[in-house]
C-alpha cells in the first residue's frame, strides 16, 4: 500500500542526486523509454544543472554549523544535580553515537522524502549496555496508513524490514534443532544459495530502493524478515 510513496521517494532521490532525465515517457511510436533516451534519439543533448542538490547541501551545511550539544534543564531547583548528570549522559551519547552526523542525514531524508524514520534501541557493548539511534531507510519501513493524528498517537501498526544471513537468522530465532529445520524450510532458496555459493561478504553492491519488496531481499543470499 506504500508503493506509491516509495515510488515518489525514488523519483525525488533521482532529482536531488543528478538523475533528472530518468522519468519514463513514450515516444511517437508508443515505446517506453527514459526521457534522456527520448531526447538523445531526437538529437537533443539532455543538460542537467542540479540546483536542487546544491540547495539541499547548503541547507545541511547551515544546520550542521548551528547544531549544539543537548542540555537538560530541571524545572525544580532541587533536581539541579540530577539535570547536570542527565546533561553529561546526553552529551556522552551525542558524541559516542555521532548524532550530529545522524541528525544531518535525517534532515537530508526529510527534505528529500517528506518523512524520516529512526528508532532508539538498547545495544549490548563490551563495556555494558547503551542507547543507540538507528536511521531506517524509507523503503524498509511499513505502517498502517489510516492515521489522522499528526503526532502519530493513533498508530496501531509499524514495522521494519530486515535482510539477514541464514546464520544471523538462526542466531536470532533458532533455539532448538526443530527451530533450525523450520527456518531451513521457510528460507529454502536462501539457504541453498548460501550453501552452494557461499555468502560473499566482499560484495559492494549498491542497494537499489526501486527493487525493494516485502517478500524477498534484493540480494538472493539474504533472508527477509518482517
């Protein structure tokens, strides 16, 4: 149901990052092709003067320079000491999680797509647990579309798509031998692909958001978990 939204996001992304002649059009014979190909066939050179991308980068630069570290202020003077401790905690998380870079990336997504998604999760580190912020790609999120409250208080369904190796899948969901067998049957094609071809961790394939769907990961070696 969010296919239209993802399609608009892909088109906006193309425009911002330079592909402004990629829209599909029909020529005089009804053949579908990119606007770039159509212009080339007519003997016209498609020229791109990317003002959109420059404007977005300027906005991000201004936002980054104006950014300040978080501060916690207590409403009650008696809690001043607690607020100072909270301020140190927030600033430590600000630095460790590299939040200035993350917030700039969130703003870039918001400008491009009109929406941004992130989650707060507790991560297990060697020196203990800590809060981590993760930015979710717009095409890996799904939610109920009947919301009317701009604060999203009426959301009753929201989720994320994950692409895992079979080993990662078993580590998260396989507790017994029976679990392993069920996962192997459920992800038979991905298991066979990894077993025969081997998972290639050196792949640097660019993720193509236009191919994202709910049932299968773009990489045939990975298991889609919803």
